[in-house]
C-alpha cells in the first residue's frame, strides 16, 4: 500500500471511542480551549477584519474563516515537535462541517478532529517543523490542507479510495512558505483561511470522483516540489495505535510558545524570589539558537503580532502589567510604557546547551540583575506542556481572564462546560457547534 492509502485507511477507520479515557479527556480540553479562542477571536479588531475581507460563499470558505479566527489569537494549542497548532484547524473544521450538515454524532465529530490533528502533527514532524519554521516554512500553513481534507473526509464518511485522492489533492495545494506581511489586515491569517478552505474543497472534489496521485508521497515529491527532506516513516509509524494528544501543549495565556518559558522564569523570580520589578537593571534570556531571532523582535506600534512574539515586551508585561498577558487583541499593546522600558533591559542570547530539550519543549533560562544581586532561573518544561499539563480548573481560569481582558459578556465557566461536554450526546454536540459557529453567523455564509 502507498503512504497515502495507509493514511486514508486511518482517517476512515479510526474512532475516538477507542482512545483511552485520559486521551479523550485531553481532546475535550483542547476542544474547549479552541472554543474559547474562537469566542474571543471573533471580537478582536483582527478577527472582525478577517470576517469582513474573506469570502463567505461556501462551507469551505466559512470553515477557513473560523480556523483563521482561532489561530490568530495565539492562545490556541501547539505540538512543539512539529510546530503545528492542530486544534486551530481540526476543531473549527469538524465543528463547522457538523453545523453545516446538521450531523451532530459525537463519535464522528470527535474522530474527525482526531484524524485531522494526527495527520497535521505527523506531517509537521516529518518535515522537521520545529526547525524549518525559522527558514520561512510555516508548518501549520503547510499541513492545513491535508489536515482539513482528513477532517472533511471523515465527516462525510468517504471511502478509503476517495479519501486517498482527497489527501493527495490537498497535498498538491500545499504551499507552506510565506514572506513578510504588511498592511492593516493580516495576510498571514488570510492565506491560512485559504489553505483550510482548499482542504475542504479537495475532499469535496474527491467525493465527486476527481482523481489525484495515490502514490504522491512514495517518491521524492516533498523534496522535489517543496524542497524538503522529509522523514516519511514519521507519517505512518504506529499510526492508530495511540494518539498524539498526550504530546500536545496548551498555552496559559496569549504568547508565542517560544517566549513562554522565559516569561514563566521571570514571574517565578519576581513572585517566589522576591525581586521587585523596579529594581531589575538587566535581564539576559538564554534560548536555543533556532528561535532566538524570532523572540528578539521589538514591539512596534500598530503591529499586534510584534507584542505577542517579542520576549522582551512580554517580560515587561509580566513585570508591570501581568493581566495584559491575557489580552488577545493587544489593540493598544504598545501603550504600556513600563513594559516598553523594561523590554530595553532585556538581551536575548543563544545557548546551545538548551538544545537537548528542543524541540520536545521550548526552554529558556533567565538571568537577572537587581540591586547588585544576580539570580538565574531555567525553565525547560513550561506550564501547559505535556509533563506540566493545564487541568480543567486552570483552563477555566485562563478563559475567565481572557474574557475579562476582551470584555466578553460570556461566562468562561459556562463556555468551558459546553466545550468539555460537547461529545456527551448529540444535543451537547449540537450546542458546541452552535456556540462556535454562531460567532460568524451573518458573515460566514452557510455555516
């Protein structure tokens, strides 16, 4: 059998009901987290702009909007070895398709989310996503068509043969590489929405008999077409025997994952070691070389993304305006003068000794000088990582803090219950779909 046929067999046959209870609980947590992101993301200036500019003429386009809204929040989950954010794609895709078709079978929706998550993370790991990100390849964007095609095929109960062609067509729509974006509307989110829509359309075409290349991945296609040396065994090794869910990370607040360990190290030094922020004169952040340049970004007025990526600025927020770490919109993110001043004291340096922990985690060591004293704190596994998971209570607290910053009228506790119990029954699944898709109703066409 070809690699794509093996993947298709998994997509069509895997059932979330076969997962251990612990892994099903993790999946529900990630679904609830994506629902929180969708809720607050629909209210940001960027989320509103995306709904205004993106096409709304089909289920595929609507699903693309929903995925882009979740992903742009930067509070969604991540699989660090692949550097993909699978729930931002698989969850809104499955739930959006369920809402559009009126099909609210919990097992099918949960299984569709699983297979989409599994294929995205496996493709991202196969191309070494945690490293190639810094060469201009965006792993989530790269894997989105394949993952969404898998979700669509499972939701539509397509055959293995149809699904094989769907996955092949979706891969042919893969781009992955992007440049720098300019302008008031984030092109990054727009192209991701398009990639997600392409995955839905690929599956729809295959269901109608459109053929592709079932053997696409059995040769050097990824190398020749994409310039990537892929570990093809990573795509199918152990497929279906376990899930990727125990390897996923949840973010405790709004930040690029690469900066979270440094933020946690600083807050520990301030809270537990008693360093007053106003006395800190110098901060050195040591990180693995691959993502040093990324988190060394300076905050820029009018650039929301810079305030989320910049480790220096977010350390400033952690020191002087910690609630703003939960502010997804960051509309006036550069109006925190104390945080901006603190960022100027931060120096990011490479530390190859931290590579032993990467890419299983994104570690950091913080060294600060305050009142003539020097103190260090190393964090190799951050809060939310698989070995330090966020439980339901902590996830609810995250939702409440994010909602408070966004001014959301919804109750974080109520929304979490909808997400966590969305697969308990058909009615619960319908309520979950309504909670997520109503966010774009009136602007998202048929969804």
